[in-house]
């Protein structure tokens, strides 16, 4: 019942927030989101620390075709559920200094998305996974479309529509692959039945291509990335945080849970091509980020580089690559939400994301400058921060796969330092101007977001063992199936 409670609580919370009215919506959403965080902590205590079975709920749902309302939470699922429930309250808190039109709908959609995200990470029936996967698209589509920050509404509409079509089309390919696997698994969408399949190389190649496309679009992996930068730019800050901080983790999680263990032979055959695309994405995203004059677009392309490295680590099929991918999923989620919040604070106080129009903010807001610098250091993988642990393990995994690819992928550290420190220098240092001379320092609600993020940056960076211990059994099981 605890598992069902954690899943459905955000859905009930969304309804309560909507009924609370516009004036009280943000407070109700924040309280209920923190309630879900507490509930997920109890879920952590209920999930067995050892073994791969985890916490399971299975109830027959539809007789023909055979579909079950099947949930299973092991260490891997739990880490991503905890990431979701940790970030959502702080994403809500980032909006407190901003007037939100039709607030009850806005905050209800955030909680509805939380419900769908938890469903994605907990589902162990292929059709149920698909339903939650699609459900997560609906609230973020309306959040980005109706509350977007782009000044040109027509351009925003086109950008968000492109995002919607891209992800919907990919999802349909995934559904096709799951329906095909359903027939091969004796009319079952069960994850366990999928894991037990013995398919030929040609059959696995077909299944791989259909399912991989959906995950590649969501992550995104080049050449399926063209929706990302404009969507991140046009979405409101909270929408960008949801997309980059949590939603793209759906695709990375899908690779680990639903692709590699089910189709191991195809994975092995396609790995050289996929890793090559991922490494290209690392370098491409970093170079394009260097050229950006807009803070949000720079963050979008830096995210492309980071997730490309995570996906490459997953496809190395090594223990280090798997461990690094999970640590970096968590770290990237925390860091990217924090850096998007930095961009939002700058925009709220100056009215611009243009780097060239800023400067000298450190002179008038030293506390904000310190928080910003810590987040930058985590983003460039300074030892002692969360970014270092994940990138080290990922690069080690890629090195075990191919030395030259690890050298190329390692450029992300150098290039990342270039674009992040250049942005910090141009925005924060130098002399103030008419836009930045009256820049106010942090408020209590802004401190309430930055302090937990900074604590998490150093705690994970110094002592990642609890996360690694949590995911070891699940990752070892997935690796066993992926290498069979």
C-alpha cells in the first residue's frame, strides 16, 4: 500500500491544489510536495537493501490483451523516485517570487507530472510504462506552451509543438516495439517475461531500433536533439527544470531498465554506433555552448553534452559505466535545476538572459555570486563535488571500452570549463551597468532552494557510497542480462 500511496499521492495533491484556488495554490503545492518527499523517504526504508526483487505490487487490470497494473521498486527505481520527490518541492519554491497566471492550473500540472514520472520509474508492465511515459508529456506541454517566457508567442508555439511531435512520434515507435515483444513473450507485457525472451539477432535489431528511438529523443541523443534548445529556452524556468532535471532521466532509465537487458545481442551490435553518436553529442554540445550569448541556450547545450556522456557510459556495458550513469543522473538533475534557477533570478532582476548585457553582479550580490560559483564548479566536475564522481566513473567506463573514445569524451571537462567560467566571468565580474547596478541579493525563498542544492553537491561529491550501495543489486542484475 505504501508504494501505491507514493504513486497516487501527487495525483490527489494535484486535485487538491486546483481546488485550493489561485491565491493559495503555490503554498498548497509546496506543502503537498514536501509531504510526498517524506512519503518517498518511508518508501526507501521499505525497499530491501539487498537483492533485486524490491518492493512489488501486481494486480490484474485488463484481461485481453493481458495487462497488469504492475509496479516494482528496486534500488535503481528508488534513486530516481527520490530525485523526483527531492527536486519537485524546490522547483515549486523557485516560482515564489514570481506572479503566475492561473496558478492553480500551473501547480496542479507540476504535481500531475510528478505522478507520471514516478509511474515511469515504478512500472514493471510494458503497457503501463508506456501510459505513464505518455502521461508525463501532457503537463509539460501545457506548462511550456501556456506559461512560456519567449517574447514571440508564435515562435514559442512552433518550438513547443515540435517538441510534442518529436516525443509523441518516438513514443509510438516504443509502443510498436512493446506490442511486438508482447507477442513474442506469450502475450505478456511483463518486464520479467521480456527479460526471459530469446530472440534472434534480426528480431532483436528490429526491437532495438523501435524502442531506442523513443529513448534517444527523450534524452536526447544526436541527431534526435533538435527540439531541445528551443524548448528549454521558450519554456518557463520551472518547465526547463522539469525537462532537464527529471524528464530526460526517463530516457536514460529506459535504456537501463527496458532496452539493454531485453535486447542484449542487438545492444552489443549497435553499441559502437550509439557510443559514437553520444561522444559526438558531448563535443558538439560543448562547442555550441561556447558560442551561445543566451544563458538558457547555453545551459541547454551543456545539458546535451552531459547526457551524451551518461548515455555513452551506459552503453559501455561496464559496472563503472552503469554506476557513473546513476550518480551523474542524480548530480545533473540537482545541478541543472540550480543553474536554471540562477538564470531565472538574473532574468527576474534584469529582464534579460543575454550574457553580453550583464556584468558586475558580484559587486552588489556577493551571496548570489558565491552560490552561482559553487554550482559552476559542480558543473565542471571539480573534485569534491557531485559532478566529479559521476564523470570520473563514466570516463573510466568509456576508457575500459575504448581508450580513444574516452580521450575525446574527456574533452567535456575542458570545454565545460571554458563555457561555464566564461559565462560566470561575463555575468558576475567586471563593472556593473544600468541593468545590474541595483541587483538585489538572495531572498529567503531563494536561499531555501540553493542551500539544499549546495549541500547535496558536496555530500554526493564527498560520500556517494549510499547511492552506490542502493543501486548495486539492481545494476548488477541488469548487467548480467545485458551481457548474457
